[in-house]
C-alpha cells in the first residue's frame, strides 16, 4: 500500500494543498507580465520617470496574494495610496479595484489567446499523490482558478478548490494569512498537522508556516530558494517530481 513517504513527504500526511500559478501551471509568468504592463502604465501616467515594476516587486508585494491586496501593497511600497473603490470597478477607474480589473483583463486575454501550460513534472507528482491515496486541493488567490484547472487538464486529480472567488464569497483573508489553506484542509476533512502546502510565492510559504501545517514545500521557479527558506519552507525544489526521487 502506498504511503506519504512514497511521494517524499513525512509520515502521517493525508492531504496535499497546491498553489496553482507557478506550482502546477506556468501562468505565473502570465501574471507577472500582466502586472508589469498594468503597473508600468499606471506609474508612468503619474510620473514619466517612475521606476519600473520589477520581478523583485512581484515576488515581494504581489505574488500569491489576492489582486486587490497586491495592488495595495505594491503601491504602498512606492508611497501611493488610492481610494479602495468597489469590486468590479471598470479598468479606467483610479481605484485599487480599478487597477485590479485592468490586470485581470490582461490575464484573461492572454489565457484566451494562448491557453494554459502546465509543469509536466508537477502534474506527474500530482498524479503520484493521488495514486498514494492522498487527498488534494488547489488553493490559489486567482479568481480564474476553475478555468485554469480545467484548461490544464488535471481537474480529475483535484478533490477540492479554494480560489479567489471562494475566498471572496466566504470572506477569507488572502495569503500570507493562512485562511485559504485552512479552508482547503477543512474541506478535505484533515487537520493542518495532516496536510502539506506546496507554494512558489513568499506570501504562500508564509501562509503555510502560519497555519501550522505538517510540511511546507517551496517551489523555486525564479531563483529565490533562500528567500523561500527564510519565509518558512521546510524544503525547496525546482519542480515537484524531484520529491519522488527522495528516500
């Protein structure tokens, strides 16, 4: 009988909670590009000499967070405060929600035109997890979680999903708060001590650590392994199937 050790995880683990963008799918690059286009245009509209949005900005202030939180946190890092506005504000609104809408419009266009690429090694690992008898959840800040999972072709390997839509409906705080991961564990009928978090974002790793989960696996796609460890990752890999080779 397969056990959690067969997929490189500690004994007693019953469930795996996977972030989506950057862990199972290549959509993190799509999100980075959309954020950069959104913020660079916004910053230039206020100051033509403004410093551009960078990969480090994405890692520190945006990655893994709900859209509005990412807008708020990045702009605060540049000393900018906008009115909050309302969810669904049009993309030309000078509000936090309006900037969030602009970014999401760009992501939707990219997904429609180019579809979703998956990390084959990570999907192979997801399949191995299911074969080992472990429960699975996708826990993502993205409001497009359902569409991305379906387009990625691995919906049959996911038992439950907690995405941006679910979080908004339930009033769950976004990462780095652990609320969405805790909701995923609850939906699978396990305690945090029986579940593992898989994350590529610093905010997501911090959420996994804050939630008291049994193990936090950091996935390094952009060369920030040390930062993932500092945020609380127990182990860092470049793709999930590396865990299958561990004793």
